[in-house]
């Protein structure tokens, strides 16, 4: 049984209550964590608040050294933590290894930046005076993460927070707490002072409000659904707590008539079916020019049927695990059924695989649909599973207008050899990221975050640090 980590100690819930964690591929219980309550939230936030002044005052090079040491520990723990991730989340082990390695990489990236944070010298109009800007850590950060990439999304918050001198209370999704718990233990084992990095467990409904509304919390770094983000923003307003919100998306991909269809179809399939389609940056809508539509749809459907071997993530060669929960699969099936009812045609997949043991888990085939009507749920909602709607368009104007006809604005991509078309996409698609002729992979070096109802605030890159720092102006009179 796993525990929570508060103020440098492994603890159980005072109530003695626990949460069972189940494997979505088999339904079996793979572990338990304590079911935290408001009292544990309070203890964790108080510990983080107490640890903050000394951590913030520590020489940046010393914080960096601790983070580098934590990265070394994480590297050694990748096999163990990746296994936990596959068991609780369902993703193939090879993908879980990549994700666990991202924690180490992220620790190193932000450790490297810890001693490069600086303010400005500002000449003033008054003689004998000058101005300075100081960049100070914001304080206690509550980091709340979802179940689709628990480790990556934890690292995106914890690493810049620690580098700037903030202290953290982390709450992972209650269905994927095990890998994150171990990662927090491993990072702390590098010698972080007690209270700097804490983790509590519990469902959002039970402990979310206590975390978000706590008066000693200075910033909330949240990744999850847009509806949850709206609630958090409202609650945060009471204490004017800072928020960054990484929310839902419905990323459009435009495939022009001059696109490299082999590469575009490969990027579409990976973009849609990686992590069983449960990615914020998944390709969730495709707008393809009419003259290449038939060839493109055939290529994508072939890939869906032949390249995405479904199964238990612990089995070698499996490329797509189950959906994370039964409810998640029902949701995606409902969206597909709605599209079909409104006139869409299924080109690939569309059903549940049941060979062997697959009937025990929440599996769904890689699914492709054509002629999906604009008012269907697949185009108006986020599709968080392996089902791709394809829409045929006549030109770039129509493609961009349809791409922008969404409340979301996270990622986007275009496939074309024409620089003028690419430029229009970069400038006119309403999103936080546009890939041109490339697969939708986010880079550490580039800021990542949404526009519209996909949220605000940046993770990755130098910009992530800004979310954990506040600028203070100083006037110095020398006369
Ligand atoms: P969710 O909003 O249900 O849960 C996310 C986290 O918030 C969990 O830890 C949950 O326990 C917690 N939570 C739930 N209610 C809460 C409340 N009232 N107060 C405080 N915390 C609460 O999201 P999910 O279903 O776990 O994740 C999938 C969603 O996340 C999708 O919409 C996806 O697009 C989005 N996502 C976005 C990004 C991004 O970077 N923009 C990345 C990954 C996932």
C-alpha cells in the first residue's frame, strides 16, 4: 500500500480510509493509496508554507544541485515507476518508460535554469535614482494533475516551481496516484528539505475545494478538463490566488492538396491513437482538401487497422492500451454513435475488440469516420479517445474557418508545401501551438499552453518560470 508524503514523512490518512487503484486492462486492483481529507490538505499546505522561506532563500545553485541529484535518482527508478504507470493507467510499457524519463529530463532542464533567473536594472528620469526589478518566487504552489500523462504533467509543474524557489503540494488524479507517489518519494530522496515537495491523495470532489480555497496557497497550477478549470478559477478568485490552467483541446489538422500524404497520414494516426487518443494535444479533427481526400482517408484507415496493435500495456509489441475508465470509453462510443446517427460513415474500427482477455478491459478499436457533420458531438466536444472525425473541405479559407469554430484553442497543425498557406495557418489558427508538416509533439524549449477555453499560462521553456515568479519593482535613491 502506498502512502502520502507530507513534511518529509510518509503518512496514511488519519481516517484510515483508502482508495483502490485498478488496472484498466484487467479490472484488477493494483494498489491502494490513503484517501486524504481536508486535514491532510491543511497539513501539507502548512508544511509547504513553513518550508518556503528557507527554500526560496537557498542559493539557486544549491537548489539546482538538489534537482540534478533528484534527476539521477529518477533515472535509476524509471523501470519501477514506468511499470506502476502502465498498471494503473493502461498505456504500453515502452510509452510509460518514455514518460517516466521525461521527469528526469525536466528536472535537469529546470535545474539548469535555476541560477539564470534575474531581474533588470532600469534607468529613471530622476537624477540620482535608478530602478530594479526583482523576480521572487510566488510561494506555495498547489499542482493538480490528470490521469492521461500523470508523470509528464507533474514534472511540468514541479520542476519550474522547485527551480524558482517555490514549495509544492501535489495532487494527482485518484485513478493514477501510484507512479506519481513513487516519483515524489524518489525526488525527495535526493535530500530536499521537509515540506518542499508534498503529495496528497483523494478525488477532486473530496479534497479539491480544500486545496484550491486554502488561504496559504499562492498559486494553483492545474491540468485537466475545462469544466474543472472553470470551477477552480472561480474558487481561486476568493483569495485572488494565481492560476495557470492547461485545459481541454480539440486540435484541428489541415491537410492541403499539396501535402505529403504518407507523412501526414502517419502523423494523423500517431496524433490520434497514441495513448489511446487520451492526449490533450491529440489530433482531434481533420480537415482535408477534396482533391486528396479519398487517398488520405484510405491511408489513415489502413494505418488505424494495421498499425495499432491493441492489448494489455505489459505485453510486448502492444501499441494501444485500453481507455482509462469504463465511463471514458462509454463517452467516446456515445460521440461516435452520435456522428453515425447524423450521417457519418465509419471507415475503420468503431467497435470493442474482445479477442482473448480484451473483454476484461476498457478497450476500443482505432476508429476513423468520414463526413462527420459540423453539429455532431465529435466536432463540438473534445473526443478523448481513439476516434477521428474527418471532414472534407474545398480550400484553406473553409479549413481555417472550421478549425477555428471551436471553444478550444490548444494545438493545431497543417500539412502543405506552400509557405503562403503555412503562414496563414500560423497566423490565423486560434491556438497556442501550430505544427507545420510535423507531428504534434511538444518540445521542452518551446512554451506550451492554450488559448480560448483551453486555458492560459505556459508550461515548458523559459516561460514556465514566469508562472512561478512575481516581479517586484524597487526604486533606489542614491543622492
Ligand atoms: P479532470 O478535470 O477530471 O481532473 C484533473 C485533476 O483535477 C484530477 O487530479 C482531479 O482529481 C482534479 N479535480 C477534479 N475536480 C476538482 C475540483 N473541483 N477541484 C480541484 N481539483 C479537482 O480531468 P481528467 O479527466 O483527469 O483529464 C482529462 C482532461 O485533461 C482532458 O480534458 C484533457 O484535454 C485535459 N488535459 C489538458 C492538458 C493541457 O496541457 N492543456 C494536458 C493533459 C490533459
